[in-house]
C-alpha cells in the first residue's frame, strides 16, 4: 500500500522531540501514512542517534535504535536559537496538522515553543507534548527519562525484583514506548475533536502519569486504603500458584494456575495426587496461608525436568503458564512473526533487515512499509523549498547556521 492510500495520507507532522517517547508517537502516525518532518539541532542531531552505542545496549554496527524510532521520516537540521530559525519554525507550524515536542515547560517558553505561542500561528494545530513529571508542580521542569519518572518513581522498579535482590534496570524505552502509544491516542483524539469543531488543541501526557497508569491496579488499592504487600518473595509468595519456577535446564517459567476451580487440574498435571488430600492446601485460603510450604514441594518437582517437558505437560493439562523467553527465542518467536510484530524494511530487497512494528492495527488497513530512518539534515534543503523559501533565503539561513544541509549521522 502506498502512502497516498493510507489512513493518515496528507497528515503533516512536525517531530520536535528527542529520544524515544515523542518520536515513537510520530512513528506510529508515519506507519499509517503521515508525513513526518523531524527537526534536529545541527552537529550531532538528536542525542538518540548515539544511543545504540551506549552500554548496556546490544552491540551492533547498525544504528537499530534510531531506525526503530525514526523510520519513514524526513530530517531538517535547525538551530532554534539561531537568527532566522524562528521564521522556519513559524512556517513549519503553519504547514503542520500535528506538532510533537518533549522540551520541559521552561525551555518551551524560552524558545517560543509553548502552545500559547504557536496556537495563534495555526488554530487547527494539534499540539502534543510529553513531560517527565507533568506540567505542574515543583518538578515540572525537571528532566525525566522513562527509567526515572516511569520505572523508578511510580514503584514499578520496586515491585519487579524478588525480595532480597537489588533493583535492576529494565530494557531502555520500556516506559517510553508505552507513553508513545498514549500520546498517539491523545493526538488522534485531538484530530477527531478538530473534525467536529474545526479547532486544534493541546494534548499531553507524562512519563510519571503513564507509570502510575501501568501500576494503577495496586496504586488504586493504596488510594482506597488497601494494605500493600512488600516485595515479591518467590520462596514465600502470597500465592504459590502465581510464581516463577526454575526447570532442570536452568530455565524459568511463570506459573499462573488459578487458586480455586483449576486446583485439581493443576495437581493432576503435576502428578502430585497427594496434594489433594493435604489439609494445608484444601482450599484457596489455606493454600495462600501455606504458600511457602507449597513452593517447597513444587520447587524440586519443577527442577527435576527440563523446560520442554513442562511446556508439554502444562499445555496438555490446560494449566496457564508463561515461558520466560531468552533472546534467541524472542527473535524467532513464530507467534510474533505470524502476527506481523516483526516486519521487513521496504528498502532492504532481501527482507533480512526487520524492525518492530508499532502495536496499533486497524482491520482491513495495511500500514506503510517501514523505510530507512533519515540521516541528519538529509532533507533540510528540500523542506525549506517546500515551505516556499526563496533560494537566496535558503543560502542565508545556511550561512547563518540556522539550517544545516545533510551531514553524516
């Protein structure tokens, strides 16, 4: 399917964001055909261009992180502080249907990038921004990353490691990509409102709000006076049937057997009939009260057979579980490939180079085949010409350092 046949064909987007969350939201728009112009500072560009080479990210010669988050886009290198840059920005705003930024509120105000400054230039603009800690309060201007504002601040980091072990880092972007999907939803909501009213709007979200939403099932309990449990202790958990177990080949599976009606089926699958007669486990409350004892029984049983045995046994017994997959299994997971979660790049004829698809699907609609992410300033001159800058003005902007043509990046 060509871009002209896509849902967002003709939708114009200015990506004035860095790193992951904001750019990933515009990537989803681009997957459905939107035209996205990414604005980067001259020199090194978006710092995210160098992210793939930073430990502990996987080592690779290809800039896979940049490709993932900036496919399908065009790049203009624009120094927002240089003379003449304001005119370029104004024309981009007038050109755009959507503008995405993630500058802190004080920086947006200094650069004239806040909604109040840009809205008069284009009343139909959907202005979308992401902050780390929200637009209000004492930390509104504090820089936020997903591992700080989303992962650590909201308690997710505290509850996702076992008791007695220190907190650990998640995969980079774990909160950014979730937040990007939320911002995409906000943008689409703003566009729908514009269809009804003819007016644009200011839509926003934050990493801290997204983290709280991710952890909302427990945070909501706390807000209602519930007693929150401490860290999960797999040897003495609140529920031994919702717990990870190690197999004989040093693999892990997550057991999600249900406490009540599925108990007999689980016991049968595990070939542990004596458990049905053990008074410590005769009902759900007793199994919870004696969870440590149940783990002590299950641990050596799971440790006696390899993962392949337990996958077959638990599947046949209709016991719910999940395999803690390793990298090789993830990359070749047939379920992910069958559902188009991994898709080839359009400009790789061999189809060998693949990228992770965005998670939004619309029935009967094919997405734009992902193309190569832009080099820094690759489209600077083309964009200026499309914004109707005369050649003499383009030369002045380049000479003043406001705009830079293509450079390696």
